[in-house]
């Protein structure tokens, strides 16, 4: 498995989310990390980003 050049902190910044929210998402999804600076496996990064995008789409759908 390859590693993404992304940390939890970078994903949080990219999607304008608090780090704590992304860490909680990792916990819920069973993605292991040591700190918010942990570099993620590619599949884990993709999973987190997909979940964030799905949540954002759901929020936007509720607004419409």
C-alpha cells in the first residue's frame, strides 16, 4: 500500500475543517494515526476525503 503525501492536518486545512473533526472521522472509520501530522496511507486518505465530500454534499442537499 502506498502512502499519500497528506496528513490529517493538511486534509483538515484543505477542506476548512477543524483537525479534531477529521481526527474524530478517522476514529469512526477505524483509521489509525498517532498525531494530526501522521502521513496517511493512500487508501486511508481517499476514504477520509470521500467521507468529507459525502458529508458536504448531504449538507448542501439539505440547504436546497
